[in-house]
């Protein structure tokens, strides 16, 4: 995340904090919102959290926000095998960033999505399911891409760009709310789940 944000003028810097958040079930926007609320309470300050989904068209959007459980349980071989018997291997990965100015503040959500195709697993590099996802218009899996290229087209980068655009428009109000421990109403962020065939 910081490799994407490092060249951007925003009113603060993001630091990684390792906390244990619950793996929630339900609507992707509600999952991200609840994780953000919980993180702000645990950390006691402003937070930026992400929730990632990998959605197969042939499976009606599954594994979706449960991708972490699927990766941990069946790995990339199992994820690829889920599409056995299906001709359609199209998918999209999605990142929903939740931003809160502090405990008690209503989170803002920013969505980024990258369409692609699920391919047979390839060993080495990447994170989680990176070795089975080829972004639309590219020949390389996420796991084989240079970090700069991946950061330019990834679902995370797209969500972060929306967050940055918001900060560029409302940075003073955001900074004031952070300094006031999350108090203060922020302008709404436009949450847009891109249309798909799923």
C-alpha cells in the first residue's frame, strides 16, 4: 500500500499495524465497513483497512470475500480446480478500502476492481492467489508482474486512487477530523460497485 501512496501528497502517512480482525460474512460493503469500525476501535486512531475478494463469474461471484479461507484451505490448485467443468474462467478481483478518522467515526469506502482470467497455478512469487490470476489485457499472472506494473493496474491501486482523489478534494476536513480523534462529519464518498455479469 505504501509503495502506491509514497509518491502522493496526502495529509498523513500510513503505517502498518498488525491486528486481528474478525473474518466476517455477508455483503462486501458491510464486511469492509465493520472491519474498519473494529480496527479504529482496536487501534484508537484513524485507520485504513482493506478487504479483498476474488470472484469467479462461473460460480456467481464465489469465493468472493471468503477468498482468504479458500486459499488457506484448498490453495491455488484447489482454487483452479473449482472451475473444472466450466468453460468460463473469467473473474475479477476487488479491493474495498475502508477509511475511518478514528473510533466512532463512520467509515468511508472506496472500491477498486480488476477483471481477468483464472489460469492453472504457477509456482513462485506473488501473494495468495496471485499465481492464478491474469489481469485482462495482460499475459502475465499478478505473481510474475513487476511490482510497479501490478501497482498500476491492481484492484488495490484502483481503490487507493479513489481514496487519493477524495483526499485531494477534502484533505483539510479529513485532517481536522483525524486531529479531533475522529469527530467531525466528512463529505460522503461515492461508493461504486462496478457492474459485472455476476
